[in-house]
C-alpha cells in the first residue's frame, strides 16, 4: 500500500519500556497485570513477551539480550548495499545527461535482481519489471533522488563544458583582473534572451467544474523579441536593447518600455554584427567607460560578437571583452 495511514496505536510502545516491564515480571517476580498497569502496556502483549523469554531460557538482564518489539519491517527485495549501487548509477547517468525515467529504473531493477539472483516478487517476473510500489518506496528510502523535468541539452553543450575549456577561461579572467584591477561594479555580463509580447496569465480562482476559464491578454500568441541586457557584479542592470523581427525599425516599438531602453530590428529578430555594435555604443554611453577607467564585459562566443568594428570601438572606449568558451554559457 503506497500511502498507508496508521489507524490504531498498536505496537507503538518503545523497546526500552517493554524490556523494563519484562525484567520486572521475569526477574522481579511481579505479575503481568501489575507490571502492565505500571508501564502502560497491554497485559496480553506483556505475557506473550514473557512467554517468549522463558522459552528461550534467556536472562533479560543480560546486556546482549535482544527483544524484538513492534511490527517487523517489510522484507526488502535488495540489500542496502545493492540499493546504494542503484542510487549511485541513477545519479551518475543523470549527471551525464542520460538520466533514466521511472519506467526505465523499474526495468533496470528487475534486470539487476535477476543478475544478482535476488528473490523477487512473482509479479516482477511476470511483467519483467519492478512494481510501482517498489519504485515509490525506493524514492522514499532515498530522498536525495526525485523525479525532475530535464532541460534539452545538445551534444555540443554536453561535450564543450570540460576542464580544459573552463580552465582556459578562468586563466584569461585571472590575467585580465590582475592587469586592470577591476572591482565588482566594473564587471558586466552580457547575454541575449527571448521574450514574448504576450505573457502567460497567472492562475485565478473560478467556479469549480467550469469547462473554460479565460483571462484577457493582448493576444493568444505573441511575437518573440530578443532582449540584450548587461548586469554588473553588484547587480546593476543597464537598460536593455530590444530586437524586433521587422525589416524596418520604428521608435514607437519601445514606447512604454523600460526607462532608457533602445530598440533595433532585423528580419529574423536575432542579434547580428550591426546590432551588436549598436549595443556596445549604448553600453559605453551608460557605463561611461574610458581608456583610463576601463570596464570588463563578459559575453558568450556568438558569431555576432566577433564584429571587428565593435571590437575596435571597445578598444577605443575602454571596454575589455572576455568571451566564454563555446557552448558553456549555461554553466559559466
């Protein structure tokens, strides 16, 4: 039973209390009814424990004496060591971007039990998979595991994030910091992200059983707009650059937008070399950088950021560019 709730208080007396009551009866000569009343135990239960001890001819005062109190633990299919091997394997493959679904873990448990000649339930052999109840108990016994929704990760991201690329980036970062002595307020991280012109409505309270519940928005499907933004090491955010999927840009596109934001337009709505130059000019205007007082701008290795006019403009205006390794911005 997956969500069993206790309905009685049977077998809840601690082992220490039962042992002291048994000693009072067997060693002290007290009657079962009197000892049961003194220790708050059912006298039938206490007499049963005393009968077991007398049949064993064991002294309750012996330090090595063991008394089984309460219900027995359910029989485990795997030992603790075998379950830990399953936990380590499931955790390892998840970190390698090849995590297992609940059905795959149940299938793996059945194959693991067969390989180790473990006595498994008959239903496992019939269905060739572990039961759903076993999987629920497996997660309960190992709270470090949980069912998560994975993010789609390309092979490029999975393979590019390695010690060689990461070490190279941090070596470059250390050299730049040592040369220019940047403080947190002079270090900025720039990235692009996609936003939509129609936001998803939040949850509301409505009549129970209503088949359709709506919320007013500007449209059912919005337009995807690219936003380029830079944030400093102390948390200061510069006004963003919004790139609209249009051939021609109009000033009213950014009306009622964030204070100080600027806009641009490309047919695809993505960043290109010309728009990146415009962003760098906007960045210099906001941070007031000069060759005598430079700032550090960390960004990803997108092809639009390799614009020669933009790099020359950064050199002339005191902006030091540092690039992340390819496909590593999700971690770095």
